[in-house]
């Protein structure tokens, strides 16, 4: 996934009002399936545990970084690391 896609995916996840199915075959009560709207896994959603104001500010920051990445052709390394940590991935060094 290129940096622009990674940043915009994270923005969608931050702005999404998640809806995780907990009925088979999509998921169970103890292990809900991915969000019906954005596809974010349950584990990532629960790990985020952020307040709405923080989610909104992070979404604005990452949206700006995504625009910069698309316009200039290079990603802001710090914003990309924030996006990767939110998505449960390892940050770049």
C-alpha cells in the first residue's frame, strides 16, 4: 500500500462510526467481525480507544498529510508513522 492510500485509509477509519457484526458467520459475541463500513478489524478498533475530539484532530492532521503526499509525491514520515501505529503496524524508523 502506498503512503497516500495508507494515510487516507486511516482517516476513513478515524471518522467511521464503527459497526462490528457479532452474529455468525460474520463474527461472534466474543470476536466480532470487521466493521461493515470501513473494514477495520475489531482488534484495531478496541486498541485505538481514543476520544472523539482526539480522533477528529488526528483525522484532520492525517488528511492534510495525505494531501501533501499526493501533491508533492513524498510522505511526511511522522504522519505516516502515526497512521501505521493506529492501524496496528510497526512504525518506520
